[in-house]
C-alpha cells in the first residue's frame, strides 16, 4: 500500500517543493518573479501574511461570536422574565375574577333567602332595590379592581424588556 505523499521510489514528497519546481519549469517563471518583485511581493512572506490575516480573522470571529452569544443569553433571560411576569399577572387576574364570582354568588344566595322571607310586596321591592344597588356597586368595584390589576400586570410584563432595551440617551440599567 503506498502513501499519497510517497512516490513509488519510497522517498516522501514535499508538496511545496514540487509546486516550486513546477513553477520554475513554467515558461515565463522568471518574468513572474520579476513582476512580483516589482510589486513588492515576496512569495516567502505571502504565507506569513496569509497566516497572520487568518489568525486575525479567527480572533475577530471569536469576539463576534462571544458578543452574539452574550446578546442571545441576555435576550433569553429577558424573555424568561417577561414570560414569568405574564404568568404571574394572569394568575393574579384569574384569582381576582374567581373571588369576584364567589362574592357575586354569595350575594345572590343571600338575596334569594331574603326574598323568600319577604312578608309584603313593599318589603319585596325594598329587598330587590337594595340588591340591585349592591349589584351595581359590586360590579363597579370589581371592574375598577380588575382594571388596576390589568394595568399593573401589563407594566410588570413590559418591565424586563424595558430594562433590557438600551435608552436613546445612551444610558441603561445594568444588571
């Protein structure tokens, strides 16, 4: 089995040396060297310049990747905080709505008990009037409370994004 870098004679080949010999054998090789020298190109230095350029490019790519990863991590943390805030706000709103429904059901049950004990039509109208007034007050209070909770929940949901966003004046909060 022969190695790709080993000719049939057994001595290892040097790809650079083979390329140099092929270049020297080309017609106009001396003219090419003269043109390179006139432009200030030294073939021996081209490899070093290419290596330096490659290393610089690799370092810049690593730095860019680090910045991108850092920004992605920050965006992930912001999104997680936003989702947590939305969940908590939704949970609080749901609890408040259930409390409101429970209060409404208790008030309805009490009203039915009072109506069943009414002794006259005027007492029935009085009980009904009080009940309707309490219904309107309760509905108004619940609507105000839900509105305030919704506003507060919306502010809390937006807070992580607001804190993460850069300010136009160049300032910003850091963690």
